[in-house]
RNA sequence: GCCCCCAUCGUCUAGCCAGGCCUAGGACGUCGGCCUUUCAAGCCGGUAACGCGGGUUCGAAUCCCGCUGGGGGCACCA
């Protein structure tokens, strides 16, 4: 039974794609690729108040950046389109009517205000809220009366009549049983005619012939409601797989509100897509017992949805940082131009390089990157360790306090400046020679000179080797900065 | 409150389904050391977990029950 795997990621454009969504989509994608199936992207924008075109764009962009691709979607089209739910409203209307005809749903004329009152009353009595069921068995005359009042009905699915428990067969969780008495008749179409998630999702998954519905565990409790609809419509539901929820350090579900959970922010800070993917693979799943690093091909080959864990996972930033560093070092060796590209874009973001970079700019950045070496774990480290290559020194007060306060420092810096100035050029060998010789002549340990010089030139106590740093900075700037530091510390 | 899910080091997890191979393995972090002009990187070493209580069994991290804890869901959000 060679069933074609068709799976989908359903994103709602109500904000930037966040880490949890990206992770979810990555697993959906791995599954599709492992089974040589079809990956579909569907935009679930039925919440018109919060959805925007811009967000849809950014979600697609971010997924592409992550390295994912899809055969069908709003931007690439496909045989089951459209792939944007707002463009499928007629479909939902049609199946809502069919559902009513089959007795699986009914119009409900209660207004949001009335329902709110019911809800509050239940709350006061400390009872779990359930819909009163007022519109469940309306006579045609009563409907007409409501219509005459100008009421537009919402549509509710009939769930309370299901006399037996509903079992969800979940690929990662096994069988999960829900008793119908805890389920409620649920609104699937708003009074303005727009569908709600649970309904649109069912209609689309069926029409798009989705074979596997892979989504976050927050949807597990929705599943019985959806199963009721599949059955009422006479449809075969897809296979379900509910992925564990990704938690923040506060042990709460990562959400768009929390900030800094947007994939885009990681991109901006200079994280690498390959590192993110590898890191994602280690959340909720572990391809092998004693290994962390995998190529994409390996992940695709090894991916087995049954092996996914069931417990929520905390997003561990420090592990991501480590892994990004590993990939960064690798890239430095194999494709250093990519690190340069990354550095350039980070510098541009911060206004330290113009929009149009010249070959000379790139060459300079390449030298900086080389000097910084594996201190760059994330793109932004170019700034944290090497901003002074691109702008005036911003002195770290603690560094100044520690290394520039000695009264003999200004004279030393001046003396060094003089020697360097009189030499020609400033290779790292020349720099080293000048520094070491001066130290020797003054009868001091070289590090006693090296530290103050580093602070004078970079403003920091940490960074690339001093002599490389001096070479990249060049004679003129080195001399200027040494003098400037000497002058300001005299005070 | 009700429903559902989950439970191994601080974190990601292996082991659990097919109980002994587990004095519980790996990784991140953290701590110490080496290297070193600083910081990284690298190398070496240490730290740290089967939530609790009952069963079942010769034997339980592994199976069963309860408790506790954590998470998710209960919208005319997705």
C-alpha cells in the first residue's frame, strides 16, 4: 500500500513565524522528505482581524531562509489551490450547508453577548461552561422569527449527540480517548459566514488530500471535534501526529507575544539556518544516542515520526549558541566567503557599512573576520568583538579602569606610537617586534604592555590577538588611537 | 474548575515498548586544569537525574495503581 504522503504546514499570518512554528514546520518537512511525499504550505488567515499580507510574506521568506521548500503553497500554486483560506470561503460555505443537511450541524442565533452572559453565569456558580443548547432544536418558525429580527446565525456542530467516546489514533501519542460529555457543540462558522479554524482545517485537509496531519500538541484537544465533522461528512480523516509543545525558559509555551521568539530575530542576529535545523532536530527527537551533529541528508534519512518524544521541550538557547559556533567554525574553514557575507550584512544593519559594498570593503571585512576567527559564534559577534574595526573606540569602563590607570601608561603608549610611526607599514611581525622590544627595554613583562595597548586600540579586554588586530587596523589608526588614549588618560 | 497530555542531570536527551547488560550513557551549561598577550576555540578532568508512595517480580528507571508536579486545551483565536 504505497500511499502518497501529503503533508502540510498550516501557518497563520498573525505575526512573524516563531521558533515553535519553524520547528513544527521543519518536522513536517522532514516527514514529507523522508517519505518522498508532497509538502504543502497553507495559509490559515480566517482570522481577518489579525492576519496580514505582510506577515504571510515574512513567514514564507523565513521558511525559505531556513532551507525548507514546498511543492504546493500560496506562492507556488498547485493542483489543490487556492492555498489561502480566505480565498476558499465558498468551499466552507458549501460544506457547512452539507453538514447541516446531514444533521451534523445547526444554525445558532445566540449573539456573542448572550453567550457571554451564559458563560459568566456558569463561572459564578463555578460550573464548567457549556452552551445552553438553546438553538439545538429550533423549529422552522422560530428560525424565521430570529431571521426576521435581523439575526444572522452562526453554525454549530452537533457534538453532544455523539453517544460514545471518541478515540484519536495519534502517531506519536498512541490512542487518546475523549468522552463526549466533556465536549460541546462548537461554533464552526461565524455569523458573518467566515469559518473557524477547526472547520476550515477539516475541509482543507480533506480537499487537499492531506494524508498526515502533523501539528502541535495544543491541537490534540481539538482533534475529537474535528473527527466528529469528518464522520458527519462521510470523510476519512488523515492520520494525526501531535508534536510536543516547545516551552520557553519560563516553562511556558513559546508565543509571539513573548518577543525574541521570532525566527527572524535569530536570522538578524546572524544564526545559521543549518545550525538551527540541526538544533531543531534535537528537540523532541534524537536521531542517534551519542551524536549531536547531522547533515540534512542524514536527518531526512533517519527521521521517524514514531520516535518523537511526548513531553514538552524547553528551548535551550545556550545549546543553540554552541551549535551555531560549531557550524560557524566549519563554515570559516570551508566557505569563509559566507561568513564574510554574513558579517557584511550585520555591519550594514548597524550602519557600519554602506548599502553598496565595494570589493575593498569586502576585502577589509574578510581580514577582520580572519582576525576574529572562532570568536564568531553568531554573526553579531563581529560587533561584540570587532566593532572598533569599523568605528571609533567605545571604551569599556572596566577595561579602562584595569589597564589604563597606571600613571606610566600614557608615556608607554606614546613611546610605542612613535616607534610604529617611524617604521614603514605595520605587519603583524612588525607590530609584535615593536611591542615586545619596548617591553623588554623597559624591563617589563610583555603582557604588561599588551593589555593597555589592546584597551587603547579596541576599548575591550577581549578580542583577537593584539598583533593581528594592529595589522588589520593599520599603522595610521594604531598610532592615532595610541596617542588619543595617552592624551585622555593623562587627565 | 473541567478535559487531555507529560514526568531520567539546570537544559536537550539515550535507556522504557520486548524488566537484569544501568554502581543510568551522550551533549549543552557549569566548575577546575592545560594551552595562552586577553577573550574565544581546543584538550583533560569534575559536577549533576530515574519526582514521591504503594504494588507485581528472584530482580523495576523500565510493568500496574495512586499522589504530586509540569504543560496544553476548554472562544463567533489559530
